[in-house]
C-alpha cells in the first residue's frame, strides 16, 4: 500500500490523530494535491491551534498557490501560538517566512 493509502487508513482508525493528519497533508503537498493538503492543515489547526508545525507548512502552501494574504494571516496566528507555547524555534521560522513574504 502506498504512503497516502496507509496514512488514510491510520486516520480512519483515529480521525483526530494530529500527527497522522499532518503527515497526510505533507504527502498531498508532495504530489501537488494542494486543495486536499490545505483542507487537512486547516481542519487540524481548527481542532488544535497548538499544532504549531502546521502553520508553517500551510503558509508555504498558500504562498505557492497565490494566496499570500491568507499565508500572512496563518503565519501571524502561528507566531502567536508559538510565542504562547514558548517555542522560540518555531516562532523564528514563522517570523522569517512572514517577513520574507511581507517584503515582496
């Protein structure tokens, strides 16, 4: 079974597994299935706003697909959550992505 099929099987067994949902979204990104990836990232972040790694990947996806305003908003939300969680590394990555996009 392919990676996407296996991840979908895992997610079917546990629909609220953030790690699996994030991994599935990343697999969709790899194959260019942006709409599916975006939906998974957004659902995950609506359910768990503290899954900080998804903010960066969702923002990058939105940048690539021409949704810069949405990307900036997700980066800002991610920076806020990273700051609240004390995750300096994630905050720095999100801030760098936000600044790079803002400067364009």
